[in-house]
């Protein structure tokens, strides 16, 4: 299995799968074929000075349709890239653009509408060309939300110019704590029957309406519940359950947590918290 680029954060080659199998590309739903609802293609990108390669996945949705962020919320399906053939590719990481909050049938989900480009950074074994073949498992949503699976393929060539669409997506990232004028994030932990309950207190300026705090763990095998969050002035407080695969208490490294505050005006990402 390829490894994730740890210096780039939490995105990994294989993340948590959807709770039901994806529909094939030939499936039909809501009276339309998958091809009429969503188109997916690889933007082959360019070779960077450090020898890594920046590519992108372009997702084009029919009007009104949505897809999902890496942590999709209770009403969504996670977007997962899996590589079938990747000779010479040693690792990868997705740079997720800032998402927005949706509400459908009383459930909250997190993702993107219309079109989105997901920049993907690859670590390579050498400076030559590399063939890539893979599959994107994702969800699409209008009045209903369904998982689908689409093939992706292309060449990572060393002599391509920088792509503007990927550059714009890289610029549309969550703000850092410094950029947003945020302060510290603090986490208190208590054991529960199947894991840990984490209470996050983060000093973050208001980010707009439909504001929510999302808590994630570096290990995709560790499940984190949707956080119940509230704001009190310049402070966000949220509570979430963190449950490992063996469903028992475990030693939590607070540096393995990522905290994202999402609002209508801006998205702020905090890396880890202190005790």
C-alpha cells in the first residue's frame, strides 16, 4: 500500500469507506445517468522543484448537485481516491479546498457544489513520467445522496506547465490560525465505554452563519463523531466521541487531532490542541 505524505497532513491513499457499496458508473438515479450528473477527470499538473508532482482531480457537477469533503458529516459520503496502478508513486496527499455546510432532510453535510478541483500531491521515486490509474469513490447529492465510483487515469509528466485551475484550488484553502487571528485550541479528554470523549475549546473569531466545528483524527481507522458545537463570544466549544477500531479507551496524542471551524465567510484549520 502506498503511504500518505505525512508532512502534508491527514489525507491518505485509503480513507474510511462508505457504509454501502458505490454504484458503478453505468448506474442511473433520479431519472439521470451518472454521466449526466457528474464528470471526473485528472488534471495532469506539473513537476515541482522538490521532485514531487502536483496534479488535480476535476469534479464537474450538474446544476444543483453537490459532493463531499474528506469529513462529509452525518448526511454525506466521504470522497476517497484509491490507486490501482501507480508504479514509481511512493505517496500522495489531497489538498482539500475550503468546504461549505449543507442541510438536507434535517442532516448536516460538508462539501462542494457545482465544480471543484481537488489538488493531489504525489511523491515520486524518480524524475521521469509516471502512469496513474485509479478510482474515485464519492457521493453526489440532490434531494437524495448516493455513492458512486468513477475511474481516473493519466500521465504525470515532468515537463508540464503550472495549471491555473489547480493553482486557484490551492489558494482556496482553509486559513491558518495566524491568518484568521485565532488563538489556542485546548482539548480535555474523558474515557467512555468504547473510546474517549473529547471537549475542544478554541479561540476563533466568528466565521459566519451555519458555523460548525469539525474534529478529525490523523488515523482514518479511528472514528470521530459529529461534534456538538456552540459559540460564546470569541470561543468555540465542541464535544465529540473518538472511537478506535477495538472500541476501548486508548492513549490519545492531541497532536493527532485536526480542528476545522467552517462558516459562511471563512474556514479556519487548527493543527492539534494542548491539554
